[in-house]
C-alpha cells in the first residue's frame, strides 16, 4: 500500500540487515525463500494459524517460506492478520500493541486493524506502548512475506512478554473474527547449541507443539509465551497442528558449531476422524493411529488396555498421524544482529 502521510507509522527497523531494503531485491529474496520451502501434502482446509521463524532471511527464510507458501492458494480469503511474537529488548507484564496506525516496510505501508486493536484493549493484560515495538524484529520480518503474498491486508501487531498461556489465548480470541483472519505466531526454536544437540531438542519441541503442549519454555523457543497461548487456543477450538518444516541455521547458511533452530507449523480445524478421538471418553490419554497402510479403511486407538477399532470414512490413515487427545506433551535472538 502506498504511504499515507497523515498516518503515524513505525518505520522499518531491520531492513537492510535482516532482509534487503531495496524493494526489487526484497521481492527476489522472498520468491527464492518460497522456492526453497518444503512442499507439504495438499490440504484444502482453511489455515487458521501459522508458526514461523523470525531470523534474517538468509538463515530462516526458507523455513518461513514453508509456512507462507500455504497462503499462495488461500490469498483471496485472508484480509486480516493477528501477528504475535516475543519482545526481545523490553520486558513488561502482558502484551503490548503499538501507539501508531501503520508499519512501513520497503514494500509499502501496512495498516493496523483498529477494530481488532480496540477489542484486545478491553483485556487487562494488554497495554499500549511503542517502546517494545520500536526496534523489535520478531514481527517486522513477517510483513514482507505477507505483503508479497496477500497484497493489501490489515494486521494487529502484538508483542508478548510475561503472560500465561490462558491470558494470551484469551487476547487472541478477543480479536479473532471470521474466516478472513489468520493468526501468525513468530518464534525461533533452540539457540546456539551444536548441530546434533539442536536437532534433538528441536525435534522434541516439534513433537510438543504438534501435541498442543502449553508448557514450552525459553530453552525450547524464544516465542514460547505466544506459542503456549496459541496451543491453549488450539485445544479450546479443537485445532490440529501440523509440522511443515524443521531445520536450523546449519542447514541454511551458518556453521554447525552454534546453530539456531527454526520450525514451521500450520493449524487447521480438526479432521472429523481426529475430532472423534479428541472428544472421546479417553480424553487425556495418548492415542495413535496404528495402521501404516495409506489405503486402510480402519484404524486402531491404543488406550492402554487393549485396542479399539473404528471405521475411518474421512480419509486414509498412516502411522505418522499421531497426537495427544486434549493433552500434550538473522539465526536467533541473542548476540549480534547477524545472528538474530
């Protein structure tokens, strides 16, 4: 969107460092990130939320692309975005919305969704402050992807500092209205472990996210406050979490002595087959589809005391479709700008 002089706007803080400040070069890098993305299995359901990393594009761009490429076939539907990420530089209680009306990037101006903003300001945990947003990169780096794919849209920027998962979920739910709205949580995963250790920890974190855990900490993800809140909302709204990509800076552009982990995740309305289990009397027990045959017409649920079979009429079943029923188990964010 062209700049509107009468509006107060936050200028881009990390253009030229985390991503190119030249519009043409930026579009080229965005297209390249989408080409390097992992291609996930087709799923026609609307995407309700994404989790994507926020490092410099040379490090995490392809992993963010694995999340954002899902929007290529869904852009006509999405007109509003809730973007929530961690506050790296300013600590405070709760969540903060900025005191401006728009954010600028090299691709133009993105207007803040004032209707959504007013809704979240009704929550005691939300404060108005431009200070946490001024130099923060965790939200800014997502805007060019969204501009490149969606064109014009409204967004609600939220920075999370100290807040419980239930609090964050309630704030998101206040603003979430209609099928034209997408939630995006910004987070990297492990920070500055060696390559093998990072892969092990990030794999465990990925399993926790897919099982909708609300117990992540800062060791697992810098955006753990926002992720935990989204997972609390996913439980309440019966959303499935799918892992799209899991890599680290050692796979993209950095050395493998000290790496930062990145994951991409998508949240959908629960498949009818999964909804049957998550609303079952065995709530809280770990369930797993046990058939490995993709053409299987039946599946089994392991409830710890024998096996119960049910007919799966919705779609094929595979052994990787595991989840917990209503329970869950530039590179990063510290150091120099090149590693953020």
